[in-house]
């Protein structure tokens, strides 16, 4: 298959769609092509939003494509749109490629609606931080699949997660694709199977679109590399107990022997994240500096929370997410204390990656804190403590944003390029499933 051709057909975009726009597009395509697109409801979100899947294609394999598993990661909504439209327009892709596609543009619409304030301004980093929302760990669709091991048990599945489980139980997929993205790190991938050849092809399509590969610290210290910017997908049995979460979509995909792929892409490009030039600082020291800065953030937010907690009255998702971060993040980052192979010079990518993590955590969770306080103020709860902390943390946010901007060299990546990489990765992975089936 000419993957580059399909990537080149991705149109330009200026914004991410709202949830209502995602629904409207599905309705329009299903109405315009009733003989090709089957649109149905597979569940209901926690706040009553319909969860819908568009099915198209002839099979015999089935692919489940999951957009928006984290609501601050909406590239997948555009990828689902682009892939669905290409399947409608391209009979060969739809009928001869060997797949029936089940496409979900956004599996967490409740969370997505809380990010819509920046969806129309995707290149504005301040808007992103001010309107950022990411649920508490146990409220994330991606991390609440059941785990039933003897040493660790998790069955607090969410309605959205259960909808994905029912869909996979029904279609028994050969390929499951969870569409993710970050902010400033480079492009990287998780694969459920050790396939260096596929990993290399995935890396190549990212670099062909001008995206830097992520060559800095891995997202989780236990990640096992397959090739440059590609890792084996950690399973719930490896990490869930540490994070207090369930399994991921990969754990459920394993039940069917499916190939599972995660594509992680940044919004902004910084060539330094791929720079493997050694620096004059030890990698272990760089890690410790980053951990110290994150712990200072946790301590500052915890002290602030203590000063207002008695006055809080609104049970907002922002409060739940913030308290989860403050209460658990120190334990999570503790995994890095014993990270092996740190007695060597840090690379530029590793130094930059550690600093970017600090800036990201500060802006994400100070922004979340301010949204929590604004919810209180908006409800009329204007106690002196809440007003004082809103003013103090508003100024702190400005300081942290200015510091991040002073170190920033990243430029916004065209949305078309991000969608092209995610779409190309889908076709590469599906092609590898076909190849394995015929070998």
C-alpha cells in the first residue's frame, strides 16, 4: 500500500472539533452514505452523553479505533474524521484492504467538553494551560479496564470503558488503535508486539512529516524499547498497582490476540528532544533535579489546598483531578529513583525532556487549580481564603508560564501533519496484521 499517498490526502485543519461538531459530522456522513457507514450507539458517558461508533469496510479483520481516550488529547478526533472520509471515498481501501473499521471520535466526551476552551486555539500554549483538564487517574477511560490478578484486583470500570469492552467482545478485533498525544515531547509509539520492522516504519513516517522523534526519558521508567522512539506497551499487571489504576485498552486487546498500537504526538515541535549529543551533566543528576522540582510543585499546591480546603463546597472534576495529582504524583515519580543506567552524561534530549516535564506539570496543575477556584467563585463562594489563593496562584501561574516561555524554542506543528502521522500509522499497523495473516 502507498501509505504516503493516503497521508498526503489529509486536509488542512485550523482547530480541533467540539463534541457537538464530532456528533454532527458522524450524522452527516451516515446520512449521506447509508449504504457504507453504519452509525450506532454503544454506550452512555457518566454525564449522559451518547457514545457512538461508525463502522465501515468489508473485513475479514476488524479494527477498533479509539479517539480521545484522554480528553486533553484530541488529535484522534481529526484522525478518525480523516480516515472515515478516506474510507468513504476510496473503494479499494474500504473493500480490498481486509478490514472492517469501527471508529470512535471521542470516548470521553464529558472530559472533552472541559477542554473545548482551547480546542479552537490549538497553537496557543497559554490557552491550553488555562483550559486544560485531565481526569484523576481512576477517572480515565484508558486506565480503567478490569484486572483480575491474584496480587492486584481492579473492577471499577467506567461506563465508557465498558462500552469499549462490549464493542471489542462483539467484533473480536485483530487491531486496536488508541490515539494519544502529548504536548512538547517528540513522536513515539507503543506496540503490544515486539516488531522492530514495524517500529522503524512508524518512526520513519513521523520524521517524514517533520516531527522530531522522542529520544529523551521514556514516559514510564519501565518502558522497554523496541527501536528509536518505540516501546513495548506496558501492561496493567506491570504498572497498575503503582498508579492505583486498572488495565489499559492493550490489556483487553490481548484477549483477542490483537495488535495494539498507541501513537503519541506533540502539539509543538522542539528539535532538541531528538538530540542525543552528550552534555556535561550526569543523567542521574538531571533526573534528581527534575524530581526535586516536581516535588516542590506538589508541596506548594498541597500547602495551598490546605489553606482553602475547609472553604471548598463545589464537587468539581477539577478538584478531584487536582487532589489526585497532589496525593499520588510523588509516589508515581518515585519510580525514577532507581532508574538504571544513569551514571553517564545526559543527552540534550534527556535534559530538555526533564525540564519540559517540570514546565508541563506546573502549568497543567496550576491551571487546573485555578479552574477549581473559579468554579467556587462562580458558585458565589467568595471567602477571603479562596479569593486570596486565586490571586496568589494566578500570579504564580504567570511566573511559571513566563519561565516556560523563556526556555521554549518549540513551534506549533500543523494539525494536518499530526493527523497524517496518526492515519499513516493506522494503515501501517493494519497492513502488518494482514501480512502476518498471510505469512
